[in-house]
């Protein structure tokens, strides 16, 4: 049951990232409208997904490598410190510092933008607790490298897949029915929600 909730949390975080306009669908829609091509909207999902997957894979790889030699408690404290530090940064400065990419960017530029946005949002850090739980199902003191690689790859695939599916769904709804004007009257403060989620995750890692 614990494993099931870990996988569901990975998919749920992916869905949240897909809904968040700052992580993909808004840029994809704006790029398509700028170039007057709906095809660009759907093509842009590929580099967005690639950049997002690369960002979380780098973070998970670093923690798996560190966890193979470090004590589990220390690993959790490092993860908690980074997550809480990022939450503090977002609370005070996050809204001022954004990765800017012009409408003339190519697919490589879009992938780089997605990588930087996912890294800046701490997308990979938020997956660490769930992946740690899956890798340490046998209650080992350190992370066993033998089964951590396939688990981490599956986590990246599931999370990214959920992100892309929701991103595509939201982009379709906005393009076909709502239009970008809906953002003027139906805006949700995703930054605040994400900051609170970072704080909760960091606290759980500390007390767990």
C-alpha cells in the first residue's frame, strides 16, 4: 500500500506540474498563437517533456549516488534542507526571478527552458521522498544501487508522462474553448501552492 501511494504521488505531482502554466502549457499555447500554428503547440510538448524529465533525472541520480554511501538519516536531512531552502527562496524572491525565453526560440531552446524551469521549481527535489521510499522498501540503511536505477527510471517516466498528458489536455481546452483571456478572470496562485507543498514535504522529511 505504501508503494502504491508513492507511485500515485509521483503521478499526482506530474499532473500538478502539467496544470501549472509556468511549467509548459502556457508557453506552448503562446508559441503556437505567435506562429499561428496549432502544430507548434503539440510539437512543443516534446522538448518540454524532455527538459522536464532531464531536470528530475539529474536530481534523482545525484541523490541515489549520495544515498548509496551516506546514512539514510543524513540523506533525508540534506533533501529537507534543500527543499525548505527552495521554499524560502520562492516565498521571498521566486516571483521576481523567471527564466525568459522569446517566442522565436527553437525546440532546443524550449527544452533548455523546460529544464531550467523544472530545476528552479524543485521538481526533482519533490520526487525524492517518494523515490527514496520505493528504493528503501527493504529498510536498508543505504540505497541499494541494484534496484534503484529501474525504480528511478520508472519514476521519471511516470511523472513526466502525467505531466505531458495534463499539459496537452489543458492546452487543448485553452485553445479550443477557453482562450488565453480566461487567465484574466480565473488565475490560480500556483507559486503559493507549490511553496506550501515544498514546506510540507521538507517538514515531513525532517520528522519522519
